[in-house]
C-alpha cells in the first residue's frame, strides 16, 4: 500500500554514542580522530592498509568522555586506509580515510 511506519528510537547498551570521526579526509600529513568513550581505560589504535595488514598501532589511556587525537600519516604511501579504535570495554569503532601525496 506504499505506507511507511517508524518505531521509537531505542538506546543500545554499551554503544558508543558518537561514532569515530576522522578529519581532514582525504589527508596528506595528519589526521585527527575525534570520538566519545563511555568508559575509561586502556585502548588501542590500529591503522590497516587495503590488504588488511596493520601498518601502525598504538596503545593509549582513554578518559571517559570526548577524546581527540592527532596522528601523523606523512610516512604512509598514498592509499586508502582504515583506522580502528578498540575501547577499554572491547567495543570498536572504525572508519576509512584516504591518504594523498603531499
């Protein structure tokens, strides 16, 4: 009959309210990661190339709340990469970015 119905929005327990943001995208020198953590603790940052190989990884302590981190990508060849953050509670957020020549 062509009609649409919508359900109420429901909060999902453990979901990180703000998704990972990466900017600028594309980038030639640096990317900034912006995210929100519901819990504090040790976290991991991973950068994968197009084949799935880890080309950079770092561990850091993540405070609860808004978090911003700058990552130097000058040494990476121009390509598409995927950045993944693994939170202290084992939740993950990932997003691709394009590295261009500088």
